[in-house]
C-alpha cells in the first residue's frame, strides 16, 4: 500500500519547504525498492496532469537523485524521454524531465491528493492479469531428419549425432556443434539443421566451424551440420542475429555467407549484426569488426563495410552510414536502447520480446519519437510505465494484448 506521507513530502520538497527531518524521511521512502512500482504508477498519472510553474536547477536535480538512488548519477543520461519541444516548463514538466533523465526510476509526483480506485485502474498495473514476463533462452532445433528438439526442456549433454557431428547443450544453455574428424569418423555434408526462437525467446549456437551466433526473438537460422567438403559456409537467417565468424586455417579460405531475404553478406572472419525482420521496413547489417561485403540478391552491385558502419537495404539500393553500435546490438546486452525511435518501432520490439499482441486505439501518435535505455528483463508493465511517464501515450493490458491509447 502506498505510504500516505509521500504526496505531502514530495510537494514539500518541490516547494523547497522540507525540514531536515522531512527530507531524510522522503529520501528513505523513495530509495526503498519495495515502493518502485507504486511510485511509477503515481508518476505515470501525474505526468498527465498540470500544475503551477516550477523548475529545479541542475544542482538540485543532482542532489535529489544522488540521495534517491544512493549512488553517483549522471543527470544527463537518459531512461525514457520524449524529445521535449520548446515550451514553458510547468512544475510537472520539470519533475517529469528530472525523473526521466536518470538511469533508474523511483520517484513520483502527485498534485497533493491520492489516486482514486478508478484512476488506479487506468494505469498499466495488471494485478488481476497473468504476469507477462520477459523473454529468455527458448528455442527449437529441427534436425535434418525432421526430429524436433525443444531446447528449453532438453537436458544438458549430447542431443544428437548428425552424421558425425555431435550436437550438445551446455550447462550455460548454449547449443554446440562439434565436428570430430579424427580417426574414421568424418561428418557428412548436406545435413541441414534449423534453430528457431519463438517470440519471447533467444539462443546462442556455436556452429561446427567455431562461429558463434546469438539469435534474437522470433528468428531462425538454417545451417549445415558440418562445413566439411563444402566450398563456402552458407547459412540462412530470418529475423535478427549477431555473428562472430571464426577464421579457418585451411589451404583454401571458406567464405562465410549469410542470406537474409533479398540480402547476402559475405565475410572471412568478423563480428557483425543483421536485422532482417519481415515486419521492419529495411534490412540492416552492422559491422563491429573486420570487413564484410553486402550485396542484394539478383544484382551485381555490392558495398564493402568498415567497422562502425552499417548498410541499410531499402527497396532499391543500399545506404551506407555510420552506425550507433551500442544501439544496434542492444538486445545482445539485454537492453532496449531507443534513440529518437518511433513508438511503433518500440512496440514491435516489445511485441517480439514479451510475446504479446499490440493494437492501437484512436489517434495514437505512432511516429512520436522516444529515447532511453531499459532492461530487457524488466516486466512489461514496468517498461510501459516508462513510456507513460512522457504523457504522450497510455496502455491497457488484457491477457497477452497491449492496447496503446492516446
């Protein structure tokens, strides 16, 4: 239950009327993790209200945040902020901006009154609904003979022997292909396997050549159980994956080729990410290390990427640009990093990771842009509250459907 002192204490603080005793009490309450969700609820509601003009200066912001979060805080770092247009700041806007420019959340603002039961029901809190948990290590492996293995349920150890290639699941939840060519055992080429992650899943696989692949949610990777006897290492990707391609010490180099939709990426040994979801407007290839050649299926034109660049495949051609590497592989670091990203784009990511349906009601600003950093392991209602704090949108959760409201 919400501590009834919080509305009073926060108002006292904002009006610079707190006594030393009240200030200590306020810092203690907002620094209590047990109150985080309740604070978020109140803040989400408060951002939709207005109030008299008020603004905290930088030193006041930093002082408050350092006490609240009990560690050093960069008041310029972002969590979830809307790009605020130039306008007069009300007290509420100042508070919202203050709270939304830190790397954690624990504060709230309320106009000197408590939420009614009806108002509380309008928040994204879903106490009576099933909890929508974040995604995790979930995938299905389909062998060449049609055998389907649910990796979430499978025990650690050897799962299969694909014509001489041992397929195992490690204690850390990775899928490993080990091609033993010593002695009389040599893996036979031509056996194709498919690793598929559901919505709300991700998985890592170590291919038989030593290449490491991290597969994001709602994605699939088709690959041979061995590259022995082949002239190239070719795999097919649907969705998103991060690759660390192994270099092979052999008389003849085997190029590593990733086919994703209308795009083909060729490398010898490098680190890169491909985002090729069918529901995204473009396919993006981002290079972190090495060199890759990116081409379009059926066309002779190609582009060569250097580290730090990305190729964006549009309907007609490639656009090469400098990449925001942290943002491009945020999912691999278990984060959502948004930088001027549209609400619609954000909700697609949320839909895939939390395995939920997203619908829009009324005149929702789908192209409104947001910036910020969130954990992919937060509960979905916590993520949505961060977006609600901007005052631009609100959400209603029923079962596994999220309705976006103005």
